[in-house]
């Protein structure tokens, strides 16, 4: 099951990197820049990020995006918790630090 989830997440990241430039204003080379950042060691591999996040934030990963914001790479990870709450984590792609947590469904608002 974990392999299936990992495969699905990797597929979503590839898809997000492929369509991201269109939504972001047409920079056709964003996915190439993200891949190069990984090769240069500017970002951690997704599996490393997910392993760290899963220890502190249990839930099923339903979506992952890698974006460049204000000069740094951010993984946006959406989790579905067992009680039905949808949680969005903003994670620094360089070191795996969780920068922000927002949830809907368990408190009726943001956390």
C-alpha cells in the first residue's frame, strides 16, 4: 500500500511540475529548474520530505506540489487525516522544516 501511495504522490508531483508553469504565467522551464535544484542539492528528494512529515503529521498524502516562492523551494503537501480533516503543510524543500500548517474539517477553520 505504501508503494502505491508513494507512486501516486510521485506522479502528482511530476504532473504538478509539468502543468505548474502554465498556471504560473508561462515559464516553460520550471520543471527543469526544479529537477536541476534537486541535482544541485538545493532541495531534498520527496521521499525524504514525506518520511519526515509522516512522523509528525499522520494522514494520507493526497496531493504534493513543489513551488518556488520568494526565492526558495516549498513543498505544499495536502494530507487527509483519519477524522476527515484536510491539512495543508508548507515545507521548506531544502531541509524539511514545516513552515506552516493549515487544516479544515476538524476545527472548522485554520490552525
